């Protein structure tokens, strides 16, 4: 899919996962939550005023998005201090040891937060899509290197 998207000649559709991967490989911070180590700063205010983490977390387990906070009694600064929200501001420190030691971590970032959940040890795991993410990041990196052309003589590849 990436090759079809990358080789289209003009942008026919947006695929944010691919856009974020290219940006991160080029050293540009990506705005999404699928890849990278940047803090994630979105919350949801439900119709009843409850402050929750983003809906995607609901796929991890029942109640995963709940914070117990609401806009009538709590500020958004209170929500930032909630352990579940704070964990998503901690970057590398919040990741599993396998991810912290991974050569791809600056781009992959452990993958989408919801995809790291595994009972009973919570979100400090590599993504359930670890192998796929590693394949994607390496493949996109290779395509970028090809697009950039040969390095000037005397400069070694890193
Ligand atoms: S999820 Fe897999 S590829 Fe991504 S940082 Fe962790 S170990 Fe590396």
C-alpha cells in the first residue's frame, strides 16, 4: 500500500500513518498518536461533562478511557495530572524496555497507545503490531533513501 501511495505521482488520498512515518523519518514531529514520542494532548468531553481519554482507548478494556473527572468539578490541568493522561506525556520513559532499546523507537514510538495494552501488565508493552510497524518503518526509510539518491562520496551511510 505504501508503494502505491508513494509512487502515485500526485497525492490522490491522505494516509496519515504514512504521512506521519515519512515526517518522523525526516525529523519532523508528527501530530498524530500512531507513531513517534511526542506528548499526546487530546481529551474528550462527553455530553454529560465527563472528561475522558480518547475513544480509541475503549478498545483496550472496559472503562479504559474513563478518568473519573468532569468539567463541573475539575480543570483540564487536573486531567493532565491523571495517571493515564500523564503516561502519554512521558515519551520514551513510558515505554516497555523492548521499545526503549529498539533502534526504531524515535519513529515507531511503540505504536498507538491502545495497541500496547495487554492484561495484566497494562500499556507498558510493545504494540501488538510491533512486527508490522518495524516492517513499515524500515520499508519507508528504504524508499526515502532511494528517493534521496546516492550520498556524496566520502559520506558513509549511518
Ligand atoms: S513496537 Fe516494536 S518496532 Fe515499535 S518501538 Fe516497540 S519494539 Fe520497536
